[in-house]
């Protein structure tokens, strides 16, 4: 089709399995619409350059139904293309933001998804898209929740926010891992009361700019947990410039519950803000809270801002 319009509502269009063949070739300034039927480019061994639907520069392609299959199901990286439905088997090459529906035999790249959609792996082994958005990335992979991103993060990885995120569960950073949270200009709101980042036998670094806050102040956004006597740098938390931590306590240095593991905690705050506010019962908060059972915490504050509706720093335990 060149400079005209072709509409496929049913039937079958087929190209044999010869290198370079195209079942449908949509040339420049032409419009191709498909609501049903089949378009098939027959395979030929390992040959990949056999295309079911090909689109040239300035062509218009709209597929809402039917079946498209071939070594290359769609090759239309320079076309104005919209895929809202249909079934596809074979390689898909489309412009950014082209796909908002359909079923595919392989995973779609995130860039293919229309605004407000993300790739989906379905239970039946096929792939598609669904309404949704990512809040964080780890190693270039997007995640819909902060909890999922941290579950995927390995030792040495960075979780980078790409949107404001609600946090509904306690995120545990432990087992000797070193994890960085890059707020990247976004905020984390802990929406479930009593949930927090729990750091125990790990190194957790938070970089800004951005805020981590309790929506319903109760504990603290980040709580350090200690190790056995004799531990050194068992739990280390680094809070960087431009980070704001807000809760009943901005940050809390605590024991590991149910144990005597109160040792080896290190907190470094450099250019960040620790803000304590009243809890939901009206009890006054502290920017920095050190539990009375803590034995040997090491705390370094450099160009930090520490405020509280009660005392700015509640230092009941042993710390230097």
C-alpha cells in the first residue's frame, strides 16, 4: 500500500518463507488498519528477515484485532503505529509508546508500551501489557513497588526511585548486603503504621534529594538493629546530603528485639535532615533516638539538621 488505505477485517494474507518477503508492506503516506483476519509470514528455518507487517517512514498502522505471525511479526520502527489488540507471534519492532493491548509470544520491551502501561507476563505463558507504572529501578529493570525493588536488589545494588512511592511493608536489609537507595528527587511515604526500613547486619546508604516519612508517625522511617557483643560495623547506615527523614523519630538506633544484640551499630549523617514529629497519640518526637539498651553505637553528624517536637536528640544508650 502506497499513499492509500487498506483495511483488513478478516481472511488470510500470506507470504512464503523467502528472505526479504513481506506479507503486508505499508509504504510511506499509506494507512493500514487491521481489526481481524490473519497475516502470516511463513518461517524458513533460521531465516529471520521474513516480515508479516512492515511499515515505512510516514506510514500509519493501526492494529486492534486479528493474528499476525512470522519470524518478524511487525517491523515498523519508523511508522506511526498503534497496537491495541490482536495476537502476535514473532519479533516486534515498533516506535516508543505504540502498544496498549494485544497478546504476544515474547516479552515486550518497556519502551514499546504506551503511557500508563507496562509489560506483563501472563499466567498462560504469553505476554502483553497492563495498566500500571514503575516507581523504582534496579539494574535497569522497573518495579511497581519499592518492596519488589528491594526484594530484587542484590549485594552492591542501587535501588533508584523514578516516581514518588508509597511503602506498605517493612523492608528488611540484612544478611551482609550493601544496598543504596537513590531517592533521585522523589519521596517515599510509609503509609502503614509501624512499618520501616529495618537494617541489621548490612550497610544501607540513602542519597538525595528526597524525603522518607511516616504518614502516621509511630517509630521511625529507618531503624538500625544491633549485633552480638564484640561486633564492629555490624549495621551501618549512611544518610547523604539532601535527604530528609521524618517520623516520630527521624531515625532510631535500637537493639535486635528479643536478644541482647545491642552492639556494632554505626550511623553517619552528612548534610541530611532528621525530623521528629508528634506521633498519632500526641507524644513528642525526636530527630535522633538512641534506645537505652544500645551499648556502643557510633554516630557521626556532619552539617546535619536535627529537630524534634520534643528533644532534638534522645540519647539514652551508650553512643559516641
